[in-house]
C-alpha cells in the first residue's frame, strides 16, 4: 500500500482476489491444527495447505518490526494476518525477501516457526508482495523480474515454503504505470492458478490497487482488465477505503460504503454477475485512526469499523482487513499516518475487537 505499510499510503487502495475453491475431499485440503475453511466443524490434526475462511478478518502485520505473530495473537486474539511485504533485492532481481532484506529471503524461512505457532492456535497468514516502497523503488517482483515464468516460480516457492493458500499483490504508485510489469505479473499469476488447479492446491491471489470514494479508478480497472485478458480468475476484490486525498472526504464510514457500492457496480460489469453475487466478491480494508492525508481530516473511528462490519454481514462480503495491527492502540493522539499507533484516543485493539467478529461468521 502506499506510504503506509512500509511507509504508509497516498491513495486509497484495493485488493483483487482470484481464488479457487476445492472440495473437502481434495488431497490438498488436509488441514493443520486448528485450521479449516468455510464450514469447518472444528480443529483438524493433519498437515497441509488450508484455505483461508470465506469470512475473515486479516489485518496487515508490519514485518520490518521486531513484533511476533505469536505475541500479537496472544494480546489481540486475532488469528489471521496479512504479512507486509515481500519484495526483491534490487530493481533487476527475481529474489524475494521480507522487506527486501537480503538476510531474510524466502529461502531463509523467516517467520516459519512463528507461523507454526500461530497455526497451532487456529490461525494462518497471507504473504503480501510489493507495498509503496517496492512499487516506487522498482523492487516489486512484477517490475524487477523480466521473466513471467521466473515470477511464477517465485510465487510458487512462497506457497510451498510457508504452506499458505493466499498471496496478496500490492500494486500502486509507479507500478500502476508500468504496463510491462502489470502484464508479466498477471501472466505469472495465470500460470500459478493453472498449476494450482492441476495440483489440487487451494489458492487465492489478491491484487492491491487504488480506489476513490466512489469506486475503482481507471488505473485499477486497467490492471483487472489485463488480468482478465491473461486468464486470471477474479473472484474477490477488497478495496482499501482510506487515503482518498480528495480534499472533501471526512466521514470515513460513509465513504467506505460509497466506495463499496461503486465497486459493486464495476464488478457486475466486469464479471457479468448480479448485485447480490457481486457483494460476495467484495472485501474492504480500513486504515484505523488518522491516515496519511496531511490535513488530518480523514479519520476512521471505531464506529466506522462497526458500520463496515454491519455492511459486510448484511451483504455477505468477504475479507475485512486493516492497516495495520501494530497501529491498533491509542499511543500517539493527533499523530497521523504512524506505523505503530492510530493517532486517536482508543483502547488496545479496539478496532480488532470489532472486526475480528467477522472471522468464520456466521
């Protein structure tokens, strides 16, 4: 995401998810302890990739901090996290590492033990690629790696190394103007989805793209149209409803609902589906508290999170998220766009206490 997530955002963003649902009898769905997808009756005891629940709260977790998933789960009771970010080592590299740090490549297995602990408590993670720094600096893998097949192999390596079933693509900033990178990325994702289908591997791909308070912007639509042209499945789109920078948005709850209703119409056109079905393809991500807009007029309150939760339940939406779990505290009143606090007066995990109700709902 823009300057947020490794240095927070300048435009509201959106996540597109292309997913493949598999039956419970598929060999790829052998579950981890506490795992299970939609309709799971309870904890499972075998090992294997497990689909993220259809209804889930999965806030972003800032990987450049010393925080651990296990300690964060113990404090917040949040089970699912989106890990930000994986990026390449240089502008011409195809090697992925957490926050682009050479010592923390995918091959190093950083977070493996922490993820195992989280899974033993019934949770899981979604690795996220890109982010504002990578998108601006040229280290988003679609931009830096010139071969779609090599990009596919890098994505596949993340799936198999961490035994995950969802990958998130954060595409914004300069990456939105790099048409060659957009096409390479989508071609690689199509290869990955084809491999997953052949291998009976449960897979969801998420794209992060800009949105306005009325729906997806032209640049985001261009990415989705290219994805569709390359044969990528487009199943769920998750707008990030903040950082509008439009000089007029102040009621963040109303703006979020407006953005989601606008997206609904765009999905109906893009996918040729009904209004009711389009809602089931939608998610949303807030930025809790004061976002990056310098005027500090874009402030998402806990009541806005409750409004979003109500909208999600009414319309059977998909994933709810937040930038970021480390911000879910009142440690810096008045401070906008901070990575470690919301900037508003609140209790610890007030936003998560609301949105976490959506995991495995109803």
